[in-house]
């Protein structure tokens, strides 16, 4: 999943999936900036959109 753009004021994030196949494979995640501590480690790739949604609510 790639974050294309986002707005805190509009409470939204535009994303796009980089492949057509999606599964629960574990992927390493690295982040920096506000709430980066919420995105460090290894996650199932389908879990990341839920994490992003929780943060922008």
C-alpha cells in the first residue's frame, strides 16, 4: 500500500495498492514523524490500513 496524499484538516488519506494480490504476509515497516512509533516492527500487510484509519479518527 502506498500513501498518495492526505489531509489532517479533511480527515482523509488517499492510498493505492502496489499489487493486485493481497495477503497476510508479514512485512517490515519503518516510519518517521508524528506517530512513527505506531508503525515500527513487522505487521501483516493487511493490518496497516486499519492502523492508519485509527490514527486519523
